[in-house]
C-alpha cells in the first residue's frame, strides 16, 4: 500500500512532466490520464475562522455516519486484537476499520484547530478503508477542502476533479457536484492552469457560482474564448468584470486585445485608454497603466495614425521595462511618416551597451532600411555586417540545438537554469559557457507569454512538492 505522501508526491512529479508536453486542448484526456495513473509541511497557525462550509459539512458527515447502520460483528471480533484494529489512532493499512462517526468527528475537531495536515491524513484513511460505512464522496470532498486549506491547490484540484467525475454519473447529479466545481475552478485560478480551467468552466453554471468569485469566472471564461478566437464573445464577457474587482485591469486589457483582433480598433483604443485612466492613481510607472498606454499607441499605429502613435509612445515612462520596446515601435512610426532624422536619433538608445542582450534583430534591419532611404549605403553595409556578427552565431547555435532533437524536459531545465542565474549572467558575474541555449535567445523565450505562464505553473507544482516533502514521517506512514 503506497503511503499518502508517496501518492501525492508521485502525482505532483507526473504533473510537472505533463506540463512540459501536453497541449492545452487535451483537457479531459490529460486529467483522466494524470489522475488514473496515480494511486515537511509547515504547520498552519490556528485560524478560529475556519470556513462555515467546512464545519457544516463535517457536522453533516457525522449525522450521516450516525444514521448508517453498521454491520454486525462476529463474536471473534470482540477480541482485543480486533478492537485495536478499529482504534481511531490506528495508522495501519487501509483495510483496518475506521469508524465513520468517530473518524469524521475527529477530522472535524482537527480542522477546527487548523490542523489541516492531520485532518487530511485521517480523511485519506477513511476514503481508502474497505470497512468505512459513511458517504465516500463526502469524505473525498472534505479531503479536497483540507488540501486546499494547506495551499496544495494542484493536489486538491485532482480530488475535486474525482468528486466531479463521480457526481456527474447518472441522470441525477450529486449534491457535491456544484461545490466541487466551484472549488476546482478557484484552485485552477490559483494555479493559472489552462487545462483545469477549461475543464471546470465548461461544466460550471454562472448562476450557481458564488457571487464573490463571479468576476474570476468572467475573466477566466473570457480568456478561454480569446484562446478559441471567439473575439467578440470574449470582449463581451471581459466587460462584465466589475471595476472594483482585482480582475478588472487584466480583464480590461484582454478585452482591448479581443476587440483589436475582432477589427474594432476604435473600441479597442477606448478600452486601453480606460485601463490607463483606471490605473493612473497608482503612479505613472504602474504596470497596468503603462500597458494601457502602450496598447493605445499600438492601436493608433494599426490605424495608421503615425503622428498620434509617435506621441502616444512618448507617454511611456523611461524607467519602465516597456520603454525600450516602445522606443523601437515608435521608430517604425517615424519611418512610416518619413521622419528619418528622428528615427536615426532613436538608434543611439536602442543599440546602446545597456541593451546588448536584448534579442531584437529587427531593430538592426530597421536601422539599415532608414540608411537605405536616405542613401547612406556605406552605413547600411556596416549595420548589416553588425547584424551578421551578432545574430549569425546565435542562429547557428539554435539550429544545432534543434537538430539534436532535445526532449522537452531538457529544454525546460536549460531555461530554468538561465532563469535562476539570470541576473548573474546578465551582469557577467557568471560565465555564459555551459548553457545550450544562447542567453540572448533564452531571455527572449522566458518573456513569451505561454512560456512564462507554464514556467510559473511548474514552479507552483514544485512548491507543492516541497510542502509535501516537508510534511514529515507522520504523513508518510498515514496509509
């Protein structure tokens, strides 16, 4: 019999591997595969405000267990040996007796004291006991709540997923279907997991979702519509997020993106301006404000309002990460409006030593094009020579890497190593040798949205694995 700790640790390791290779669209198959193939926590301070839902469910479980008739024992079972096997404090194999009423009552007491790991261990025992006479779905749902309270979101998500799957069978839906879907959605949001979100959100009903979490539901549903290229619908759903919500800024930005993709540039520009205005009270360098300003400039460029775009790009504060990108994009607008002298002046900043590790080959080609327009052919040749000097070795290294057909896990480890040592490499305090991916390329890849999101997801899985490994021997021998 595998231990509780081993069960969860194996699940987390498996999920890290899955995150590196499984497409988002395979949501149901991924969940079935991950769950079907898997058979130090630091103590949380006592919280007197344990959720009312949790304690209510514990009470219900006790009542259900009390009403459930137990099987008559044979006379031999009255021996001390059998009595010891049915003890509440027994940490033996799962086929030993765990009294339903006493078990849930004990778990309730532990949860009320904030001892979620101990409660989870006990509920896990109950869920695996062949002699448990209570409601197994209820116990699994309570187990998911305990794991969720321990901030083991991925682990709890798979327990909630199992409850949803069990409760969805048959014509009549079980009473734990809705709460399990709610918790699964919230856990998926905490993990920022596309796979879990897609599965949960397609099953949840808006009017049954908690009002306090409904803005999260709108935002995540809009995200999925955006991924599916249903741009008009995505924009409509994003607009439902309330201005006082923590999701408002992200929703407003993605609403503007959806409107841009739908070709409604005027409304997209208005949405970006609303975002910038909404975030203005947080300071000129607030990331949401800057994103709104940059989005507005890009829409003006797309609308071929070159002068308007140039002025909008100038609104980006110099001491923000987006400034260099805004300077580059404004140079294109200057070229399109035939402001060649202004364009040339930008290259001094774009190609300064401070930005030598920024992967932006297009900026050198843009510089060569400007020289071509003003008939400075000698300068154009110098720039093209510089382009080959910088980017030809990079192209060679990347081509060699791809030709070796390195597996995804190796590539992830390489990117992770670069991310961990990023500042030391950038400041040249650490040698750039020994890395298979050129730093110039790795830096660019790490900034890509899908890569950054998956890297963040994997870090969260690793954090959970560390929590589980720190749980101690008491968890290891719990089953």
